[in-house]
């Protein structure tokens, strides 16, 4: 594998960007690489690095690209929008159309506010929940990641978990004092926390399918229990569907599992691959936001014309059930092929191969994975032309651009690793 261009770019990057990357997991240190892959272009199920090496890509920008890289319909929509102007800082018809697509698809959403990132959506939804309930405390779950919101970084997943950082400097004790961390899938633990803190509890926030400690589905009855506990305490139930929204079903995990939250956080697919996110819920809650209500939230680039164009293009095509049938088919085929080599967990179009004996149901289970073994597997797959997430605690994301041949190539590369 040629590395010259990658090394040149890495040296320059480390002199200009902290760690050489704009998001920590991209550094690929946890999988034993001294320098990361620098991607030059993508097409469909493939990416190509700066040295001309091609890889079957199961990362798909961490989930947004449900139709694959450089999808022509999305690109055409973005190009047309760019011809009209890239940003206005004023209302546009496209914002309204994207909001309508979200409200039509997601069961909990009557009104929606567009924002720039999943972190911003999480932060804003949390502020709104506290304002509505006039309470401070929030329950979150170990291994669930809701962006780099100060109050929610306690025992977070994804990059924080990959790097072994239980919290982070710069977050004050006062900010996290109202954050209560429970175990994912631990109904008894949540019930005990609700009994102890219930009168001061503003919200329970959860990834309905955890995706930031690998793909960890909710145990039967877990989401239903959260709904009952929030109803009993007067707290709001907040689903972080940044990853699951429009991926595990058109209406997200809440459609798939039949549990409706009070507020929903969305990102990734909602922007069609461009930087965009949203949060939404019942009208009576959302109308507490300025300018009609007293909860302030704002963003200069919120509802950006390029991002809304991409989002509309993608979400309208997701009305077709055949898209999800194909994601299920490909995901199931990949799951079946990988099953002999570890614990494979899948929900729709997201899955993880864990280097772990037995199922992974919690943060503690995920923490017991053999990360050194996974790192060796990652490096082997990269040499074989297969690009998977550079972390044991992330998901593979099939797209409609992937083929059976891509699945077979991936399975055979994994088989070669475990047979060696």
C-alpha cells in the first residue's frame, strides 16, 4: 500500500490542527496506526485515499450517506441550491419543506427547529426540557454519546470511550452535578434513580439503539420502561436519534420499537450528508422556543440552503419502503457472514462486530472487548481494501450503494484474518 502522500499530509496536518484531525476518532490511534487514512474522494460504496488506494467503505461518513458517496440526485440538488446562493441568514422555503419531511416521518415530531450539528441539537433539547419542566436533573446512560455537550460528557461513548477518557478537563463539577448516569438496559437502576431524584428530574436522554459503544439494541421492555418512568415522574423522555433517525426505519427507532418520546434529536441523514441537525417534538413544547416562547436558541447558519437541499433530496426518497428493505437485506447478509467471527449485533442498517465472547448489552460489556484484537483486524482489513470504523465502539453502515460483492469481499477478508 502506497503511503507517501498520506505521510506528507499527516505531517502538515499535525503542525496546523490539534492531533492532525478535526474529530478525535479519525486519528486512528486506537487501532494502532501512526497516521490516519486521508480520503481524496468517494463514489457509491467506495472511497479512495490520497495515494490512490481504494476501499469498500462501511463508515459512510459515520452513517449519513444512506445512498452512498457522491449520490447524483443529492449532488444535483446541492448544485441547484448553490446556484441560488449558499447562505442568507433569512427564512427560506427549503427550511419549511425539510421540516415537513421530518414531521411526516418521525412519530414524536409536530414542530422542529433546524440547527447545525448533533451537539447543538442535544444542547438545545436539554435546555428546552429543563425550561418546560422547571427542573434541573437529567438521566443519561453510560456509553451513550450526545455530542460534546458539557453536562452529557459523563461516561460518554464513541471517541471518549475509544480514547479511554472518562470525562474531560474543562467541564466543571457544577455543570455535571445535575447529570445522573445509569446503565444502559438496566431498568432497575433507572427506576431507583427516578425514585431518588424524580421530583427534580427534567429528562431522561437516551440513544434508543446505542451506537457509540458499538451497536447495542435496547433489551425488550427497556424503552417502554423509560416511557413509563418519565410519565410517572413528570420528566420528559428525549430520544437521541442522530444515528438511528431515518436509518433503522424512516421514523427512526421510535417507529421501529413503537415508543414515542417527548423530544427527538436528529442529525446525520437529516442533512443528506451536509452539516445539519434538528430537534423536535410536540407543538406545545416546541413553542416555548424563541421567538414565540422564552427559551432562547439561535444559529446563523441554521437551515443552510445547501444542507436543506441535500436533506430534502434524501428524505423524500426514503418514503420508498424498498430502501429499507434493501438496507435490511444487505445488513442481514453482512451480519450472517460475520457471525462466525465474533458477537455481531445489528439493528436495520447499522451493525457492529465485537471482539467479545457473548452479547454486548451495556457499557461494561463493551468495555470488556478485546480492543487490541480489533485493532489488528482493522489494519488487516485496511490492507485488504476494506474500510471499517477505526474504533471497536462504532457501527458499520450499509448503504444502498453497497452490493453483495462488497459484502462477500468483506467477509472473506475477515475470514482470512481469523484463519491466519
